């Protein structure tokens, strides 16, 4: 049941959020099946505590220039038993990359290894979602995603790379180990949401069009986001942009700095018995969590641990949307 926690927040149950998101997505041009797949990715981001990658992303999809271009079915353009190069048909990545994940899992089941690349797509969202699909299917996976330039290299005044996240997934008990990070100091979705809500950015994550540090999200949209960790984040981001070329980034529009997505998936049994790996992974995590802590630190957190706990809590308490975002999505 929908309730209102205060004047600025709208709280939806998971079922209500799903129906709300799917209805908006159908109204901007997606089929019922496409809307269901996209909404599931968005809602899981909200459940895991990443609102900038959740339902507010529907507004970004609706506003994106590529929504105005025609779409065609997602298709495999080159294939071997262990690999597939996929044309995303100009579908948003929430749909095309989800389909690529399914193909990667199917190929890994058949060949125990899969290499899958996707181009002619855009905006894939929280990559941990796809890696969790892979890990819960029993496979280890790596994912690299690149995009159009929004990140300013060290010493530059203009964007040269995408936010270019890298993600890993490993099967484990009771949950897989998932690590998903952007190579930029700020996720682009967080920048867009801050702009929508009129909120300041953290210090030291963005520059304006003149290359000067800024906390104004609109000035940062005219300028760019910084790499995380200086030259180290830049080096990772550049490498991921280059890996995107293997996924066909330059094929749709002849641009070497464009969206692309690359999966590497394999059966752990190619190297060690899966049960042994899961047991040793659990032992590794337990030893890390048992590390002596500094005063005032309650717990050593493992990547993805907080997200899994948030997901269970929010399934009960519901998903909170800023009222102004809720109203804009509802208007769709």
C-alpha cells in the first residue's frame, strides 16, 4: 500500500514500484516485456540503496537523444560456441545488456567459458545486477562497460572518457561476492540526480567547462567528472574504453569513444572444484571480517554485503522516491 512519509518523499511497495516503473516505460515506447526487464533492473538498484541508478533513471532514458532513434531487435552478428558479438539494436542497455547476460550464461553452460560483447546500446545501469545473475548461475564473471566522454583526464579541461565501470562476480554461499565500481570519482547517474534535486556535489569530484573545481551539478554537466584516484583511475578508464572496441564500440557510428559492454564468464570448475572454491571463499571472507578493528568501527564490510542487507530491508519497508522525481515519472 502506498504511503507518504513526509511532504517530499513518496514510498512505494516493491509491487507498486514495479507497476509504476513499467507503466512509465510502456508510455515512452517500450513493450510490456521490455518494460518488465528494464524496471526489474531499476528497482533492484533502488532496493540495494542506489537511487541514482533506480527508477529516477526512467527520466534519463526518456530524455536521452537515442530514444528518438529507431530500434531493431537485439541480434547476434558474430558467434562461436564460446563467444557472441551482439548488436543491441539501439535498445537501452538495461534491456540489451540483460539479454547479453542471458546469452553469456547459456554459452558458459554449454562451453564452460563465454566471451560476449555488446554495441549499439546505451545506459546499462548498475552492472552488479548482471554479475549477480552470472554468479548465482554458478559462474565467475567480469564485466567492462564504456560510454561517451564525460570524464576529464588528469590535467585536461574537457571530457575524454566514459565513467567506464568494472565489475566482478564470484559464486558463493549464501550470497555471491560482487564488486562493481566506476573508474570516475562520481557516477554519472549521481550527477544527473543531483542536478534534478538541486543538490551540491561532493568536493573534488568534478570540474566546470573551464576545468575549475565545482560542486554545482549543472556546471559539472557542462564540464566533466574527474577520474577516481588520479592517474590510476584514468589508466583503468582508458583500458576499459579500449576493451570496448573489442565489443564493437566503433561499429554503429564510427566513434571509438562510444557505449559498449564486454563480459568474460567461466566455470570455476575449469580450475578448481566449485564446492572447494565456495568453501575457501567463505573462509577468506570470514578471515577478512575478523581483522582487528580500529576504535569505533563496528564491522569490516565486504563488497556487496551492504547492498544485500539493504535489499532485504527495503523489500519490507518499501522504496522511497523524492516527490519531485515521482511526480515527473508519473507525468510520463
